[in-house]
């Protein structure tokens, strides 16, 4: 027991040492890396550099494959993703049906609270399909329970006291009943495991919501996952939706993003899709965004990730996800027909009866309907909303110093009035509403815009896309992602020139960057700190991990401070090192790395014993199963996971601890024992070197 405690203490000390190294080294850099380029990159370093920047990290053997093809040819291939077979990824993604659904389909199959409210109040009927019906019934039951609890909270103090007394008197009886329910649920759970997938699902569907809830409570997490074994994608979704319909949509979206980052052969396309989503960020936690983001990423971001910037910008501007996130869908021109009508109602100039007939569908409003009219008027958009107009110039195109004024923001907001959504909470698409569009002439960035309805906005967006400030702003941001946190002006200027000459062709701008001397400067090598997503994906790729359930990984990203689709600000997540380098975030990374290496991450399988060097020279790699010395294992893993490029300080820190028998698992009296390869791999994955790209 005392030996175990010593081993744990030694491991904790080692983790703290590496954390100390990481916090200082990641921000300041380290000039003593073994094998690091000095004056120019050798071909092997060029391959490693390209893989670190254009992908989510190299897999075992990738460096050799890129060198065999030629680094430049490999980059050209990545710039043409349609030429790359990605069928293996498609097979993985086939289990997530929501990835191909439109928002209306998702809302119908995985109902949100507003639909459940209508069903609970008898305004909508339950679906006839047995599986859908079960999902609705379970969700409606939860909705009603939630409403009952709200009513209980608003009850009088006396009634609450009476209820509490009654609850106290019934506690013993309730406890007995609860135990019986749990016992039955446990027995039923064991019986379910022996049933065929179809019979298992049918048995669960026949249960009452209370019985299903009890079943979930008593089952261990691994047993809950076994319930999904053998089920079709639709059956799995049904089973998961019984507990949380919206969670199915969000969960599949997030798991697919991880699968794409880890397993796609079209790595640059995935990196650029992630880059543009972050650039045109929308927050998944705002209203109906849960149902809009799948289509936003699939139909708006991904198809244009390597296309023309103007097409990408226009597509985002008309996307329901963006229109809702930045509130442009409810922006009303101050002098529009809608604003005039609203003013006349407020002043009593427009008969309420006429308003009520149009809004309420009656011949004349009752007192209750009059009150409803006032409520609707209060909830209706009050006027011009400048959120999107400001962000499209500051964050999406010109940049904060792009030469626009507050007057330009207001004028652009007027130009974009009428760009709205048809029934946003029911999955509707883009719609131009003439009634809320601001009439008259506008002036944007010194250019005159005559009244022309929807075409005013299209003209303004195309103008912003082609503006010289946009060329420079986008080029700098791309250089920050691929070159350094502070890219050289010379490179940004050449990229901006390509942007202007190619009409904003993203692929050509990237090509200019990848062929530049600045991209291949030795000081750029491993100079960028990985974001949590990049760190996680690179670790999974480096270890050839098999992700069977991505939900635990999503929880790990939350702990690292980067929830997927969870950036609330329009700025998205930062690409700069200082955002991610702090003790708390690095500790979360280290815990993840150790859990991955030691096989303690649920839903993820890693065969650490068979990790070979990324250089593909498997014949020269020592065989871990022959119980080599810890120093040999360390060298092999450094070669496999870091391509042999480890700082003297990191190497010696780990090596010093390996000499401790408590850490190396060696006994001084009876020779070597098997090394904890997983723990050692985890420490190397958590090292400063691995956290740089």
C-alpha cells in the first residue's frame, strides 16, 4: 500500500514538473529541441511541418507517405479535396442520420420545448409512428413534470408547508416503492441484454416513462451503451431521444466534427471548415441554433471552405443560423411599412379591431385578446438592429481598422433590413420581407445605394468582399492560423494581392502562403500552440485511437475550455497561444493525455503497445513486449509521438523520474518489470513539444 502511494506521489510530481515546463516553454519557446532545423528545414522537417499545419496532426506513417509523394505534391492534393477518397470517413458518419437532415426534419423527429408545449396543451397531436410517438410521450411527460414543479414553487407558503408535511409522512412508503421500482428495473435491464436488438428496443418502447427513467438510473454507464449494441442508426437515435431529443441533434453534430478531424483524409478541407466556422461563428446555445447549425456547417461553410470568399460571405449572410445569432432577422427599418403600422397602433390611429383581425383571426377583439395584442406588440421587434452590420464589417470583412465609421454601420443595417427568416423556430429558411425594409437612398463607405430591396444587401456584401481592407484582414487571419500568431507583413501583403487579383479565391491565397519563404522559415517550425481541439485530435491521430463513442471526448473538451460550437462571442475562439496556456487548462490536457494513454477514456480504444515511429521504420523499433529498459521505451515513444524532436529539458525531466523504481515499476532486487507504457505515452502527449504544431 505504501509503495502504491509512493508511485502515485512520484507520478503527481512528474505531472507538475511537466506542467511547469509547459507553462513557460509554450509561451517562450525552446531553442534546444533535438533535431530541430537551424538554418533551413530539411525535407523530413518540411513534411512534419506541413502535416502539423495543414492537418490535425500526423498519424503513424504519415511523414513517410508525404515524403514519398513529395511535400509540394501532397499540399497540391490537399488543396483539391474532391480528388481524395474519403469513403472510410463516410462509413463512420453514416450512423449519424441528423447530419443529412434539414432543420424542419430535426424539429419533427427530435422535438424542442416549444413543440412539446403545443402537444401537452392539445394544440398538436402525437405522431403515429411508434418510435416517434414514444419519444414525444417521454418528452411531454418530462415537460409536464417540469411545469408541475414550477407551479409548486409558486404555491402559497401554507400549501407548501402542508405539502412538505405530507411528503414527510409518506417518505417511508415512497422509499419502499422506489426500492421496488429500482429492483424491477435492474432485473429488466439484465433481461434486456439477452434480447435481440429489435426485441430489446420494442421492450423499452413499451415501458412507461417512469419505468424507462428507473432503468437508466440503475444501469452502469457501460451497460447503457450495451443497450445500443446491434441497433440501427435510427433505433439508436430513438433510444437516446427518449432521454433527451435535442441532445441527439447536438451529440451527433459534435461527434461528427471530432470524427472528421481525426479520420478524414481531406485534412486541409477539415481544417479550413473549422477555420471558417470560427471566423463566422454562431453559438449553439442561442435559441433554435441547436437545429440550425448542422445545415449551417454542411450547406454554408463546408462547400465554400476552399472556394471564393464572396460566395462564402453571401451564404453566411443569408443563413438562418447567422440571421438569428446576430439578430438581423428581427431588424426593422425606422421608416418601413411595418414600423409605420406599429407606430399608428401605439398612437391609437389604427383601429385595434383591424389589427386584431389580422393578428388574431377574429372579427373583433375581446378584452383578453386586447391584452394579447399589447403583449405581441411588446415582443415584436422595436426597430433597427445593428449587431450583424457591425460584426460583418469588424469581424467578417474589413477588420476593426478597416476604414468604416459608426454611420456606415447604421447605413449597412438599414440596407440589410428585410433579410429575415421565415418561422425561425420551425426551421424556416431565408426570406426577404419588403414590409420591414428601410426605404430610400443609403450611403455606405462613400458609395450611393438606391432603393432596390434585397439587391441592396447583395450589392453591399459583394462590395465588402472585394474591399482592399477585407483582402488584408482575411489574409492576416489565415497567416495567423497557418504561420504564426504575429505573421510578417511581407507575407500578408502578398497574400492580400493574390486575394484581390483572384477575386477572393481562398485556394489561391492559401497556395501563395504555402509557397512562401515565410511559411517555411525555421522559426515557424513548431511555433504554434495547439487549441484544445487541435491537441485532442492530434493525440487521437498520433496514437491511432479508435473512437467508438465521441461523447466522453466532448466532455473532455469542455474541461479544456473549448466546448464544440460553444463560443458565445461572435469573435469565436482565439488562435493565439496566451489564450490556452495557463495551469488549469494545461492540467486538463495532461489528465486527458494520461487517460488516453492508459486506456481510461470510455468509448476510445488505444493499443499503445503497437505504436510505431511516425517515420515508418518499424523494423528498427524496439519491441515493448520484450520488457526493455524504461529508457529505451521513452526513446521509442519520443520517436513515435514527437518524431524524436524533444527538448533536452523535457527529456531529462522524464528520464530522471524513470530512474525512480516507484515510477519505472522496477524492483532493485529482481530486475526489470513491465513498464507502464500507457502512462509514459500520456506524459509525452502532455509535454510542451506535443502541444506545439
